[in-house]
């Protein structure tokens, strides 16, 4: 397995400016969504839950990427792959469980708003990561 599959997505040093911006497209969308939620009077609880869950999963992603990078530095690919795989499963639960709970405990509209925002964030993240890979130089790969 190549280290390309498990290299940290948060490693921004030396990347072109366009790649750095694309890697945070999801966070830009999150910031731009808040005024829309306020102006259109969409459920702010849904926004808050989705935002907190998204930021938490990004933190887990960063920690897992750091651990994987350290493991790769030691030549331990199993630990690196385990860190990324475990974080991927955990990140899915970090995002989906709060959406489900807010929809069940609060209003259904809060859950719907959180779910739709999360779908947009996932899409922005995947598209941003994909295009960032296209514009980055392949130095050191």
C-alpha cells in the first residue's frame, strides 16, 4: 500500500495556495452557511449541532493523520492504516449520531437542517480534497 492513501489531508506546508484553500472548502461553507441560517430563519440548533459535530470530526481527522504520519515515519504501516481506518469509522459516527439525536430530542426540522448542512459539508470536503490533489505538485510521493 502506498503512503498516498494514508497521508494526512491536513498537511498544508509547501502546498500551493489553491490546494490549501480547496482543503478547507468545507470550513468555508460552514462559515458561509451561518448567515444563511440567520437570514432565512432556518433552525439554528440544527446549524449548531452540525457545526459542532463537523469541527469535532475534523479534529479527529487531524489527530489520526498526525498519528499515521508518525507511524509511517517509524515504518509501521499497520498502525498508520489502523489510525486512519479507525478515525474514518469514528468520524462517521461523530457526525451522524448528533444529527439523529437532535432530530429525535428537539424538533424534526432541527435534525433536517443539521442533516442537509452535513451533506453539503461532506460534499464540499470530498470535492475540495479531490481538486486539491489535482493542483498539488507530486513532490515526495
